[in-house]
């Protein structure tokens, strides 16, 4: 499924939704897509910092624990955990828990998509 991350106003969302509804009314098929939108370009850039993009890229390569992810991007675990929290709230990362024999449970981080398309019109 295609994932689009971008800036979209309420009017843009409404117009896109109406256009898709018209296609559905005609019986046309719509390709599934996932959209993650930000209200302003500043909001998007605040969320998608270079460090956070590296975290997404590492999580995209393979799902891994927070500790392993921090090691793979050569950053402090607590900093990476803060980035993961922001990115998961934005919908860019998926978190799950897996059992870790002898150590309880471990949080696994994975990217929601193999490819992202970023769009911003200012």
C-alpha cells in the first residue's frame, strides 16, 4: 500500500475525499493508500528531523528493539525512545511487544511502510 506523508489543509482533505466519493459513486475502484498529513510544513519538519528519519530508515530495514535501534543509529537509547514516541503518534512507526525469555517483554519498533512519498506545498 502506498504511504503519502505531507501537508494538507482541511479544504484539501475535503476536496480529495469528495473526489474519491465521486469515483466510488461511479463504481470505479480506488487504489488503497495510507495518508499521514500535517497541518503546516513547519509541523511536518518538526516531526521529521534528520535523526528521526534515520530511526525510520533503520526500523524499515528490520523490526528491532529500542535498544538495538539506538545502537544501529549510534544514538542514546532515551533520545531514540523520545523520537519513537513522536513518530509512532504521527503514525509512521508501529510498536508491538514480544516476549523476551528470561527478561519479560521487549518493545519492537517497525516502520509502517517500505516506501514513503513526502509532499509539501508552501
